[in-house]
C-alpha cells in the first residue's frame, strides 16, 4: 500500500467515527475557587479519546448527574451498535429516577494527552441559604474524589478528520477580527477565561465578566491586549452592570464593526423577537449563515471577514437586551456576533 493510499484509508476510517462519545469518569479533585465557583476535576483512561483539534475555547459538554443513591446510566452502551445518534432519545425514554439529570457545562481546561488524562469543569454554585439548588449545583456541592458521572463530549479521533467542523460544541469563531468583545455573567466565566487564555498577541478589545461578589474575581492570563474588567454585582439587578459596560465600550453612532458601503452609518434593523420563556436564545454567525438570514449591515460578506467580533453569553433576558442594543442601536453586523442564552432566570435548564 502506498503512502497516499495509507493516508486515504486512515482519513476514511476517521470520517466514519462518531463525533461524540460517552466518557465514564471519576472525580479526582475538588477545589473551591471562591464562594460561588467550585472546580471539579474529572479523570479516567477513557479521556485519552476526548478532545478537539486545537484549543478548547468555549467547548460545551453534557454531564449526566446521577440521581441520589443511583449509578449513572450506561450511555456508552446506548451509543453502541450504530446508535450514537439516538442515545439522547434512549436516555429520555428511561425512568426519570434512573436516568438522572443532564446539564451543559464548559470545559475549563483539558489535559488529556498526558499519562493521567483529566479535564476541569468550573461549577457556579446556585444554592439558597438552605443549600438547595438545581441537580448539578447540589451534586457539585457534595462531590468528593471517587464520585462517578458520565460526560458526553467530542471524540478526539473524529476531531482530526475532515468533518471535524461538524462538532457543534464550540461557538467562538472570530475569523479575521482583530478587535473583540466578550461579555457574560458568572455562567460564562469559564468559557471567557478559556478563550482569553488562547487569544494571540495581535487581538485587542474588551472582556466584561459580571459575578455575584468581588471575591469571585479570578486571575486570567492572556497574551492578547484585551482588557479584562470584573463587575461585582452585589445587590444590583442581574446584568445591570454588564449592560452598562457593553454600552460604554460599544457606543452609537457607528463603530469599528461597520465597514464597506455602510461604514459610518448608525443603527440597524430590529432583530427577530425571541420568546426566551419558550425557546433557547442561541444566535451565532454559523447558524445565521446556515439559515440564509440576511445581515443588517453587510449582507454580501460572509461571517468572519470583518475587523470586529463579539461573543455574548449568560442569562437569556440580559443577552436578549444586549442583542437588541448591538444589532438595532449600534448596527453591528449580526454575522459578527454570537448571542447565547446559557440559562433563564426562574426556569430550569432544558436538557
């Protein structure tokens, strides 16, 4: 077999692999970063197969939280025999107590290439005065080394093949942008932190992180020139400080996001209304391009071709307000912004 034939065979084999796998992992370490952030490290030999090509950035994974006193369901078994695409339906069909709960989290760090593969996940501790909260927060509060969960994440072998772009766990896609805006509440802190750590030196811009208290501010390293601003919310309404910071950094009329025939213009079209109580607010350049939605500023230019890119995530009502401001009032090209409602105040996360 020639070298070219061998490479083709390897590529063909990789292209047929599932994009996601189930990883049965064990808690190896628990660290309280602040009163509201707890880092849980997961390990296991299976994580040798976990990963994406390049930095993890805002990589999302699913964590199956077992019900109290029960083991995690056998998701890996559900994925066998060509059923990788239907595991979610099989999981939903299980008895509620047996299947546990599923929640989405960001990979804060990944060390899967070493002799002891591990990943870190930072949990925001949404607990009341009695220590009660959602399934994930309560589990994380009680987590100890040796506890087991199941993680649904990217198959590193498939991530190296020609279809790697099909894995939808990463939204960060600045293209040619040299000036960026990152904004989010505490639920977006892990993703923003990982993105900042991966940015090259020639990127400038702003990163705004709103957290419950001043003690929740964390050290983030970055080679870029992006300024990092922590906003301690205290007793203020959720998102008030974040919105003010974004409005101050991105002012009307016009901005660096506008180029081409509309440069210097102010304002844009009203974005489509999203009922955040019924659906998830999730608008990214990739989705807009796939849906052939017209840009409000430069419809003839594809995503990633302009000097500015914004990534906004957090509570859905706050994200919706920032979406309206940036798209309608400032006139930012919709194909240069990712808007993601990670959660909705007063509503449990949809699995």
